[in-house]
C-alpha cells in the first residue's frame, strides 16, 4: 500500500511538473509574438490570406465620369508594406495602381492630425482644427465633395465599416466643431442628401437622448431604410440609408466579405445615373487595429480593404471613365517593419505609439487623369484635384 501511494504521489508530481513546463513554454511562445521594448511594442505575424489578386490594364481615355475615393483609415506606407510581405509579395493596390504620390496630413492647429481634420481637408479642401469635421478653423460650415457633386446632379455614396457618425464619413456628410458630438452629427444626415449611405452606428440615430428616431425620419425623406445586409441587398434603385449595426461593423475576420458586397451594391445603384457619381469607400477599422497595436488584426483588415480595391479596379477598368484614388487619412501606430520573410509571409513589426504620426501617406491612383495624383501633395489637394476633374 505504501509503495502504491508513493508511486501515485510520484506520478502526480511528474505530471504537475510537466504541465508547469508546458505552461511556461507556451507563455514564452506567446510572449515571443508580442514583446514590449523600450522603443514600443514588437509583434510577429505570419500571413495566411488567399484573397483574390487581380490584374487590370491601364485605361486609354482621359474623360472622367465617376470618381471613387478609397480611404484606408490609418493605412500608412509601412502598414501596406507589412501586408505586402505577409501576402508573400502581392497586393491589388501595389500591383495595379498606375501612379503614386505622397500626401501631407497635418491639421491647422496640430502637427499630428486626427481623422476629423484630415477627412475635412480631403472632403472640403481646407485645413481645419484637430477634432473638427466639415467646418473651417472658425467653425463655419464647409461644402464637401458630396455636396458639390449633388449640386451638379451627380449621384453620391458613402460606404464605411465604422459608425456613420465617426470622423471620416462625418467629414463628407456633416458640419461640427467636435467629432465627439455624435448625436448632433447624426442630425446632419437629414440634410446631407447623399444617395447611398452604408455603415454602422445605429444607436446615434434611434436610441437618442432627444427620443427622436432618425431612421424613421430618413424614411420620411424618401430613403429606403435598411437595418441589415439582407435588407440592403434587396434595396431598389434610388436613395438608400443602411445602418446595419448598433455600433461599428465587426472586424474583417468576423464580417467576411460584407464591405466588398456593400461596395458592389453601391456601384450598382450609383452607376444608374448617366451624369456620373462621386463616392467614398472607407476601410475604417484598419485604424482601430493600429491603435490597439494588433498586427494580427491589422493585416486581415488591410487584406479586406485590398480585396475590395481589386473589385473596384476591375469595375473601373470595364467602365473606362472612372478614376480611382486610394490613400490614407493618416498613419496610425508609428509602425515600422523590422524583419520578416517574403517567401513565407512572415513579418516582425514595431509599434512606437498607440496614436497617429505625421508621416506622409501614399496616394495611389488608377484610371483617366490618374497622373494628376503623382508627386508630393497636401491632403487638401485631393479635394482640389477631384473638384477640378469633375468640374464641380
């Protein structure tokens, strides 16, 4: 009996020691993937994306009927470089854009911008203060590209993966000195007159402190109001207001190809206008992953955005009169790509902060007059060039 008890204790001690070793081993393994250093947070990641890479030919004409502005929020050059390596040397953006430029991103009163001030610069052509959207430095309302396009009879669209009262879509649809006044920003959608609107943030429209239901009010203004993707995909031609989540849309790994499907639905509706259209498509949640310093979430978000870019470029190639401009509003995370393996899709990166930086961001373009977006420019030049091309 004593020998049996002794053996039992010995076996249990051995098992406990082995489990402790395994726990330590896997803890070290996890730690090796994300290490806090004196220079920031270092992370490693191995890509496993199989998203479609397209090949489009440059268009021959110079006439522009439609302009598609695609913003990867917080997607700087190092973010794209990291995704390129993780995808083993392939990205639709890098493989197909015919012209490349650089954009300065500083705001009127701060070197390091936010999405409100940067979005306003691109939407209105004027620098504004940090955290402002759709107003000048004195708080006066500005007209955006969607306003000017509507005035000329063009169709307009805004498709995002964040809440519609978030900074970038708000810069094209609202006017406020503070991007955090989201219930006030939601009210401005009643007057923005954009034809196809898709995103999240429903609580700012129908669970408000003033008890108003702006979803119903948008319906009264003639919009087809949609609460889900299923309703959105069945929407007819005409005005669409689709707010399919109470908050932001889920991250890419959970939402699948929803962003891509919403873009194609928008293009179907907007292209019915023979005069043409201007639309904004934003991969909004790239920025969140940069703030969180999560490279394992950042890369899938960029891949999702890049896959949608591929679909848009194919659409533009077939149309022949569509200019596509792809850029970021700013860089997020002060990211550097410090090591990796191109053939294996392995990357090692370092995040220096959890905010933004003033590093210039790349501008990629495809289609007629895309050469106008090469060289170094200010973010306000995005507005000026599009306004001139569409004669707004």
